C-alpha cells in the first residue's frame, strides 16, 4: 500500500478529499465531486473502505439516528493530499468524521466529529473501487431520461445521480426496492433509468425524486425493472459542483 503522504502537491492545489457515507449495515463511500479539473475532484466514484476499529462507525450511526429526518449528511474527510486515482491501486490514509448540516439558505456547514489529534486509519484495496469515472476524460452527454447509479448491499440500496454534462446536480438517496437486486448486480454500480421523468439537461435546485413516492427504474445490468420508494437523501449539491 502507498502511504498517505506519498504524493506531492499538484499544480499548487491541495487535493483534500471528502467521501460521503451511505448505509447502516455495510458502509459505502461516495466521492464528493467538482467539475473543475484543476481542483482534482473531477471524479464520480463509489468505494467500500476498511476503517480501523468500530468507534467511527458507532459515532456515525448514533448521530444519524438523532438526525434521520433532518437535512444532515455525513462524510469522511482526508486531511492529507493525494490524487484520487491513486485509490485504484490500493492506498492507506487517515480521515476525520464530519457532520454536514444544511442551513436554511441551502449552504452547508461541515462539523468535524472525531478529534483532530486522532485521525482514523482507512484502507482502500483495488477491489474496494466499485465505480470510478474521470468526468473530464470521459464526459457523458445529458441523457434523455433521468439516470442514476445503483450501489449497495442486501436491502440497503443507494442511488447517485449520474453526473453527465455541466451544469448539473449531485445527489444520493437511499431507496427501498419492491424487487430484490442481487449484490453482484449492485457491485457493478449499473445505471438506473427512470423513463417517467425527462432529464432536465441542466441544473435544478431540488430533487425530482420526492421522498416516500414510488418510481420505476430500469437497471441496465440484466435489463431488470425495479420499483422503489424514495427514502433519506444523503447528499445534495447544485452549487459548488458547477462553480468551484
């Protein structure tokens, strides 16, 4: 494994990465993206990580329970610089747990939960990289219909809005599916197309998928149709994604 200090600064920027936390039983991690390639965050990516000990997960789950019905998100923040593609070869690094509180005006307040003097060791193995796309090198055109990426395990299924052309919005939601999706399919992080909703071909300020409402999606892997009910929103960004 590489050390967390192996990479020099690139282009004068510090690439300090954040990874959204999804799930309760098995945790998944979604990289928080920015379109601007000069900032080093122009990647849409989904991971599973090995986190040392149980304290961080326990702290996350206890805080999530208190904020289940609020616009509060959770993330890992790595305070050390590295280029995100390094994770594809395996890497060890350290993180802090953050609570991300959405203010009334829509701005986000990042609150560190774990102590500064004790960052938590994390390991990413090559097989932990479930999905990785360079949005600068592999841009996608706006789709005709609303399209998300599915990942998760067991009954915990998450949908991340597929980041196509700029401007756009970044969103992750947890859903309850009427039909089971096998774990092998979810590991592929397949696109899910919602034929009933046209893609707006631009940025929007609130989700087109409304909580507690049911929708139908078509999963490209295996051509499976699945009905799902929208649950908790775990991330939303229609501002800095495009403007940073």
